[in-house]
C-alpha cells in the first residue's frame, strides 16, 4: 500500500468532512456567491449610469437656467437700449441728427450743405428708420475725422453711405454726400 493510500484510509473520518466542506463551498460559490456578485456588479454599473444621467440632467438644468437668465438679461438690456439710447419719436430723432451733424461739421472744419430727411417704417417692427442725407465740403482729413467722430459718438447713429460728389471748377477740397441713419420707436412707446 502506498503511503498516500494508507493516510487516506487511516484519516478517512477526517477527510470526508473536509471533502464535503469543499464541495459545499464550491456549490455555495457557484449557486449563491457568484450570482450575487454579478447582481451587485450590475447594480454598481446601473448606479454609475444613474449618477452620470443625474450629472447630465443637472448640467442641462444649469444650461437651461443660464439661458433663461441670459434671455431675461438680454430683454432688460433691450428695454434699456430702447428707453435710453434710441430717440422716442421722429422729432427727437430729427433733433438728435440735426444737432450731432452740425456739431461734428463745425468741430472738424467742414462746410455743411443741404440736408434731406427720409423716414421709413420697418415692417414687422416697433422701430422706424430716419435717414439723413447731408452734403459736406472740406479736405479729405476733415471728412475722415468727421466719420471717425460720428462712429465713436455716444448717440446711436449709423453711417450708411459716403459718396463722392463731383463739383466742377473746384480747386481745393472734396464734396461728399453722407447718409446717416438712426432708429426711433413707433406705436405704443413712440409715435410716427
């Protein structure tokens, strides 16, 4: 008899419970522990996906809130622009352009010629446009300075067109026709 076989026969009373214990451990692992560990891993993955979805939902909510706040701020800025920057009506728009053009022409040393006002209602808007066409005469640098002063002025004036006018027999300087536009409110907050 080999020594291993002899040990197994002599210690048979101890080996059967150990073998049954090992078999029971394997069965418990296969039937209970492993399926539960898979379920826990699936639960952890679902929890992570839920946490990711919650984070995405919070970011979307923050973005939506920022959009609402930005829209409110833009509406407030637009109301301030309409109330403080734009002239309230056509007469205020005429006064503003008349004074501004005269001041800038004298400040830059230009001679002002005739002036034409053309109002236009913008379809689908609460604004109307007043375009002023004015003739100016002077040196090139004076006209350039006039344009710079006009574009950097605090009043809302838009330089739409600068057109060189031909004058025969003029020795010095140039003549230009300048179109300047501003907008004013019509309807409930202004009148036409």
